[in-house]
């Protein structure tokens, strides 16, 4: 590998790291929702996996069924977190696939 090839590789790696960092920051601010109980409970989280909001149908609260409220809340939060993790992973994979590094070993034999 020639020194100029190594420099090119390092520059590409820095660019990729910078772009992925920017994407991660942007994804951290996105909102993702998950629901349970046919939409009776909805959770909203960020791409940074922080819970922003829990919404419940008034009828659920009026029922007074504490166990069901707890179960549906946990299920909604888990669904929202799963959605956020999945979307963030997909976006990062898509972005990194578009940042192919040059083949610096082309033509070399080992």
C-alpha cells in the first residue's frame, strides 16, 4: 500500500465517522411510537431511547385495573423502543453502505 493510499483511506474514514456521528445526532431527536391494547396505551420515545410520553385512553384509567395498565404500559414502551432501535439500525446501515471505501489493494498480489 502506498503512503498516499493510506492517507486517502484515513481521510475517507474521518469523513465516514463524521457523517455517521451527524446521522446519530439527527436520529436521536426523532420520535418513535409504540402502542398496546389496540391503541389504549401509546408510548413515544426518541432515537436515543428516551421515553418522552405515555398516552392512555381515559376508559383504561376509569377501569381501575392496575395490572392491565401496568402490562399495557410496559408493552407500549417496549414496542416503541423496539421500533426506535430497528429504525436507527436501518438508517445507520443504509448510510454506511453508501460510504464505500476505495479498494486500495487493487492490483496487488499477496
